[in-house]
């Protein structure tokens, strides 16, 4: 998954969370904002990065770059 798509998904999750909390809860706005930021960061770090073929291990501890060298 590309970096921009990860950021878009995480930002959308945080925005939806903030909208739901702002309309459905009796919490203070700043508390809603903190919860939404935590959900956005959690979503961002949960989605795996796209690794290049050169970073994938062909054997335990050996990447394609080390094998080529």
C-alpha cells in the first residue's frame, strides 16, 4: 500500500471518528480531538508499508541487495 493511501485512510478514520464523537457524545471537544488523533495514528501504524522487492528477505537475514553484493 502506498504512503499516500495509508495517510488518506488514517485521516479519514480520524475525521469520521471526530464527526461521530462530536455529534453523539457529551465529551469536551478537546477530548474528542485527542481520541480521534489516537485512532488516526493507530490506523496509520496498523496498515503495513509496501516494501520494495529489494528489501524482502530471500533467506533469513539475507536481502536481495546483500545477495547481489
